[in-house]
C-alpha cells in the first residue's frame, strides 16, 4: 500500500513539474531575446557619428561654401554683422576653428558680413560688352577690389551703334548701389537692314557673351562641344562655319565649335554642359533651354526638333543653376547643377 502511494506521489510530481519546466524554458528564451534586442538597440542609439574635419572658412563667401557644408553634415548657424569695408556675405569668424574634428551633424557658428557700403556704378555706355563686364568685375572701394554682377543682357538692332556695344544700362552710370545689385545691359546687335545682315566674328569669344548676339541676327545655332585639357579654354568658341562679315539671311544656320574642360567637381563658377534626350512621344516643336543662376536668366538653347533628338549645349554657371527645358513655351523638364566646391 505504501509502495502504491509513493508511486502515485511521484507521478503527481512529474505531472506538476512538467508544465512548470516548459514555462521556465519559455521564460528563459523570452528573457534572452529581450536582453539581446535591448543590447542591439542600445548599440544602435549610442553608435558614434562620423567624424568630420572643420574647413577653413574665414574670408570666404558664404554662398560659395554653404552647399558643401550641408553636404558634409554640418549645421550652419549664421549671425550677421554690419560692416562698412567689406562686401556682403563674407565669413568673418567661425566656431569651431578650422582643423578641429567634430561629429557629423555638429553646429557650425558663423559670423557673416552684411554690407553697409555702396559702390558707384561705372558708365558702360559705348563700351564693348566684354570690356563693360570686365569693368563691373574690377571696381574699387577704398583699398579693396569689389564687383557687381551682370544682370540681363538684351540685344536690339541699331543703325547708329556698332554691334556688341552697350547702348544703355540700368542702374545708370554714377548711381550708388550695394554690391548685391545687378546691372542690366542693352547691347546693339548692329544694323537692322534685312538685306545687309553680317556675320560677327565670335572666334576666341566666350559662348555666353556671343550666344545672344547670334540669336539677334536671326541665326540658328548648332553647337559642337569639343573636350580640351586646357582649363582656360573652356567655353571659348574656336570655329564658326560662316566667315566674319559675310552676309547672312534670316534662318541661316551657323555651326560653332566650343571648347569644354570637364571637371569632376562643381566650383562656384564654371562652364557646364547639358545633355538631354527629348522623350519619345513629346512630338516635334520648338525646344528651348532657359538657364537661371546667381548671374542672370537667359536662353542658351533654341532649336526646332522632334522627339528622340538630343539637346546638348555649354553655358557658364555662377553658383547654383536651374535649367528649364521647354517645348513651344511649355516646360517639360527642370534640371539643376549645384556648386559644391569651396
């Protein structure tokens, strides 16, 4: 009898502890998984950020370095300081100092100049366009060289003023302006007589300065871009299919060859190329490319094309540029090229 009772007690213990063992195993596995996940989350949240070296910024224009700073992971915090002897946008001081290594996403405190001085606009009327632009780039304030940007350059026919010569300007010569002001220029495209249109000489000229002049002559422009290893030649026209001073008819096509120096980086000012294939189904029409940057807004491609055709041209970019491709004045594509170099 005692033996049977003992066996029954053993069986009851087994039946009782068997489910308890399963619960313990489940609890152990769950607790282990919890510890593992907590550890991984803690490691992830406390993982150190990428270290970056603070660049030398004092003396540079903020607009020229802002894109690079953001791209490198800095958070610029700007404070302006009124100055009378510097142009707008110059970085006066920085913290942390250059050369320090900080974590990605760190704040970068910058003191930037806000100019309170004014420049006398030079009188550009009667000057050749390249000379006028050079004057705007090399102005003097006290002992410093400063510049005013060129705004819109418009061409109009003139029987009295030779082609590529400035007829008028806004603001006018002698006016006082701040350095951020742009000067718009009205430039002669030469005689308006239809039977005496002459081909200007554009060889050795910048494509940006001669493109509008060629359009004003009623010419259709075909650009051929040729790579060069000489950076100083980038954007320079070195060949034209119509000889200088030749008579030209409305709608004539001139083929020009332009040098281009290819760069991996995009400095603040440089010549860029645009390559765009018109999507299938877009149809035939008049296609244009409008470029807008920190310098001005201007047409840099204009041609009758059909879908599948390629649009390729070169232009000078100042700062960030937006390129709008349109067909019959309706926008079909917007692209951008941003400066990313100190």
